[in-house]
């Protein structure tokens, strides 16, 4: 699955937008990094917006996908 298929925007959803500010940006990358490292990322519930590859968890592959998206190489 390519990142372009994963970064989905609609009137209500933005995959990659973990802080729910309406855009996927560097702030969300920091949240994904915290989630992957096992830290508190601001929610007691797993955030579906951070599961960019739709495998059921926020993992290193989601972090890599977000980095590529932000760098424009995906």
C-alpha cells in the first residue's frame, strides 16, 4: 500500500492527524514517535489516525510513512 492511498482526507477525517488540528504535520510526527517509543501521546485510546498502514497498531512503519509524507518522498 502506498502512502498516497493511506493519507485520506475528507470533511471529517485526516489520517496522520493525531492531534486533531485538521492537518497532518510535524506535530503529528512527534505524537507518532512518542506512541512508537511507548510514551504517553495524549490519549488513553489508540488513535486510528496514526495507523497509516491500517494494520491495527501505531508502529515504526507508520512513523516511517509519516516522515516520507512530510518530506514529500512518498
